[in-house]
C-alpha cells in the first residue's frame, strides 16, 4: 500500500476519483482538483479529514493546476467530459479537455521533477463498436470522422500516446488505464446502471436505447479502485496501458435491465426506444496483462455489486 505520499487526483470530486480518495486518504495527503461540474463528494465525509483538500479549478487552466501538481508525488489524471449524451452535445469541449487538459497535467508533473507516478485515465471506447476480449496490444478501432460519439475515444487514445511518450522521451513514470463500464454507489450523471436502478426502485419503466442486444462487461467501483492502486504500487506498471474491468460480469443491456428489476424486487416494465446515435455493440475486455503484471483480479460478482448499488440508491431515495 502506498503511504506518506502527496497524491493529486484531477477530477477527484467525480465518481471514481472520490472512491479512490477514500481508499488512499488513510495513509496519504490527498488533493482533489475539480471544477465540481459533477460532484460525488456530496453526502460523504471525505473532506472532513485534515489531510484531504479540495481545490476548485479547471484542467484547461494550466496556471491554476501548476501550483497544485508542483509538489505532488503521484498524479492520477481523471478529469474529462463524461457520459455519451454529454459528449455528443459538447464534442469540441470533450476534445479540448482531454487533449489540452492532459498536456497541462503531464507538463506540470514533468516540470516538478518529483512525480513518481502519473496515471492517465483513458477509456474502453478506444476499441470501437466491436470489442471481444480485446487486449491492450490489439489494434484500436475508431468510428467515422465527424461522428460526435467518437470524439471522446479519439482524444483519449491521443492522451495515451501523450502519456507514454512522456515516459519514453522524458522518463516521466506514466501509466494508462482503460476502464470498462464502471458502476456503483455515488455514480453521478449518466449510465445504464444509474438509470435502471433509479427507475426500478420507483417502479417506473426502464428505457433501453435500441433492441437491448448490446453486450457489456460491468465492473464494480471497488474493483476499478483496486486496479488503480495496483498501478501505483507496482513499478512494472510504468510505461504500460492496462484494461481494467470484469469480463465475468458480461450480459446484454436487456438482461441487465431485467436483472436489476429482479434484484430490486421492482414492478417496473422495460421499454425500448429507437437508437438515434452510434453505439457500441460488444465490449468485453481481456485483463490478462493486468493480472500478470499487477496481480489484478476483480473480486465482486455482478449480483452482489448490483445489490450493494441498489441498497445505496434506496438509502438516498429515503433521505431525499
């Protein structure tokens, strides 16, 4: 376990960033750098700790990020525009945040001369519409130029090249992570699990875009945090990209909706809505590289993960 380090998490108020901060704050000093566009810190006690600090800022503003990163031992760069619908409405901003934000973060970390690990968050979207047991060395497949859906993927693939180039050219110890469909308590914004559970606990109709045959592998929040920690604790991670996900938790969107209705003991129906945008039909990761180099194995099975998440959403509903 990493200890006594100053860890900066950009996008640290988000879903994954806040969960990572909770795990790291026991033995480290944490600075969360975020514009609070989406705030998963609400209702938590993370900021009550003396060793956790929130700095409100934008990764597009290098001048505001430089003083935060200059004394960081570790930088976990998560800040990005998230959610397919949000990306499609803001393709230019999506690319600016990914490209310029990552350049700013990398340059600040390199200029400090003290950063011992820089973790860049990429995306499983880099594998395109059809990704069956894809490994890190497999060719990436991006959609048509001009299709807004793929602006996130192409800009994130560029940030992977940026991060690993900083390692090869300048010796900055960088790592890239490709997360596969993360969900769990405190998820904010968009996402199938978020939508399905919110409606299921209210006995409202669950809406599926398309025919529901799209296949995904779902990864619980605790397991992605384990993956990030493994990249911080293992020097063998440096200079590599890793798929982090749970291929055992694979099913269609339709069966995910039906499973959530069942586990929530809900009376919700499932309805279908015409798909009016590009979509990913199949996405299952190969995690052999993470298993071999990092000792990473996802631990939480899908039913248990969904039960925990449903319980959290029910609690939030009761408090509201």
